[in-house]
């Protein structure tokens, strides 16, 4: 149809092959940019009016037409046409259909290159803010869980072997620290995202007397891109966002792995809520941790989107290349996956049932208090390496006799190491072992309580600072 003719087709004599048109179209993906694209176009039209490039009446009619299109899009009335390639051409054609040939003046002094770069940065700013908000909700859930289970002792692991007993709250707060760093990374990227490319044109700027600082201010950008080539040819803000998405998903994947293990019958540390699990089609007794498994699985996709973007950009000469059209599908998908994962975890964690007795029982197994025996000997003046060897021999003896360290008679201990006194048992009980870790950031109750207070202050007053 005439209304779907190519807006760039003046020098072409043949029509575009249908397969090529379908292959090059991106409107199915980039229509997600529709509202921010209109936001950028409104600012551009107002600036053109202020600079007398358009008359005041022309600018007013264009702005009103764009505002009406935004309402149509929000209410689902907008008709997207693949023949018009992308979101930008669809909106411009719809504007022309609505207000006549004047709609074609909107594109004065800009290119699709700076137009899409502007819309993408506006979208990214929104994406960052929604991600930081979701991270805060999940961090709050972690802190609440830590505060509610401050007295629960569990085994701490290295190499997935029982290492030393720790508080469950301490373990949960480790994830809080990871996710808070993630939030600070996302938040810190806003400074680099908030740079306006609008007015850079295709790559060289424009001969029209535009005011780029005016459009930047209207759109809420903190700065204006200083180099027109860099403004349209760079996507490091996309790569940065994807890298932060990947890092955060890796953190969620680690938490997922632990919850999957902890909810197994072999561990029995937790029971996951019915609302976030599924059953088996053949085994009626099953309760499968599907949310955790899917978050773990989807982490691979998010990391893959980052790698795809890196590979897309690595060989591109300046300035814009059509390859860069591929920057959006992976970005949008990664963002949505992360946001949904964060929100699911924020609602799931408060419902997780903790089996404190199983955790405590496991914490007392596997000689997790052995380091404390070595520390006991070191405090009595024995070089730690010698204390380590003595303790290892005592553990070997206990293994042969099938008893825990704290049950080995003092006479057997002293026979191997006369330095050991009857007070050794005061240092080997699980609770004593935990509370002995009084160093800053350690697992002693007093230190974990301090971590909780700090986290509550973060969430209340200094989030992302």
C-alpha cells in the first residue's frame, strides 16, 4: 500500500524483496521503545519550534499528534506494520496519517541513528531504576529472614564439605551483600546512561541551528554526548547493563543451587512454599523446586545475551552499522528475565520454611569444630601449624572410634597432647564455636546483629550509596 512505502526509497528503482523486508524488520522487538521514542520526538519537535526551524503552530500540531499516538499505544489501539520496518518509522507514518504531510517535518535535523540511540538510553534509565527497586525488595526479604532466624546455626561449607558452623543469618546476609553491590553497580551506570545523543544525526551532526542542550534538559539527561560519531556508534551502556544483569543472575543462580540442595531429602534444611514449586505428572509425592531451577537455567541465557552483544560489537567500524539493530532483543530479554527472577525471589523467600534442628544437627557433624581446637592450642602458645597437625591426629582418632571431638575423653586427648586441659570442652560446643568468631564481619551473633543493623540502615537511608 502507498501508506507503507519505504521512507528511504527515493533512490531505489526496485521494491524490496519480501524475504529481505521480513529479515530486516525489527518492529516486533523495538516497539517496546514506542513510548520513549515518542518522548524523544516530542522534545525534538519542541526544540525545532523554539529554534524557529518549525513554526510554533507546526510544533504544536506535531506534539499534539504524538501525544495522541502515545495514548493509542498505551490503550492497545496502535496498528504496527512490519512493512515500515521499525518502531520509529511506524510512529512517523502514523503521525503523518493523523496530521498530514506536516508529520514528515518531524524528522528534520535528526536521523534514525540518533533517534534510536536516544530512545534506547531513555529505556535503559527506566530499566535500571526498576531493577534497583526489585533488588531492594529482595534485599529487604533477605534481611527480614536473617533477623527472624538469628539463632539458627547451620554448617558452613567450602568445597561443599562441612567446614565450620555459621549462623543462617550470616549466610543469608552474604547474599544481601552481593545483591547490594549489584544494585550499586546498576545505580552507578545511570551517570553514563544519562548522556543525550539526540542531535548527533546520522554521525556528523546537522547543519540546522538546533539546541542539543535544550532537548537533553527536556528529556532529563544529565549531559550531552560531545562527539556525534560516538553518540550513535557506541553501545557500551548496553554492554554494561547486560554485564550487570549477568552478574546478578549468577548471584541468584548460586542462591538457587543452595535452595535446591537444602530442600532435598538428603539435606532437609528447608521446605519451599507450594506457591513457588510444582509437582510431578507421574510421581504424586514430588515437590519440585522449579522456580529455583529455572532461575538457575535462565542465567545461562542472560550470560549468553551478554556474549552475543560483545561479539556483535567487536568488529564494527565507526559509525552506525545495521548489526546494531540486534542490540535490543537480547537486552530486553535479559532485563525481563532478571526482573521476573528478582520479583519471584522476593515473594518466595518469606514463605520458605526453615528446619533449624536439621541445620544444627548438620553443623555439629564432620568435626566442624576442629579449627577451634587448633585455635585453642594456638592460644596456649603452640605454633598454629603444630596445633593444626595435633588436631588432625585427634580427628583421625575420633574417626576410628566413631565419636565427635567433644565426646573424646580428656585422657585420650592429653595422651596425644599434654597441653590440652579440661577447659577444652568449653571451646568445642557448636554455639561456642559460632560465638567465638567475634572479628568484624564474622558469624558471632553480636557481629551478625551488627550486620543486620547496617543492612537496615542501608535499606532505609543509604541504599545504593
